[in-house]
C-alpha cells in the first residue's frame, strides 16, 4: 500500500498532537526547573511544527475545519466554566 501526501500529513499531525499531549502531562509533573524549561522549549517547537503543518493541510484542502461557533455557543461554554463550582 502506497501512502499519499494527504495520509502522510494527517498521520504526522496526529503524531504531533500526541506529543503535545505527552508534554502537557510531563511538564507539570517535574520538579527539576532545567528539565521543565527544556520540555517547554520542546513543546513550543512542537506547537510551531503543528501550526505549520496545519496551514499546509488547509492550503491543500486536506483539512477543513469545523464551522465557527456561534456567539451563543461561545457564551454557553463560558457560562459552564464560570458557573461551575470547583
């Protein structure tokens, strides 16, 4: 089976998103400030790669984002977070 460009872009984006999740888990769990700083730098570079690849996917119509949320939907979500008792 030969992979096409669209599949490779989608797979790469999925991999990058997985890495971002792992950074989100690791960063708050380390007490070593140097390691925390290094992980944050890796996360930033990963986010930049994800954004660049996302833009390429959009330009080539490999990815079509969902419709934008309405003002009412945005307000509803804001209300959920501001009215929740923590």
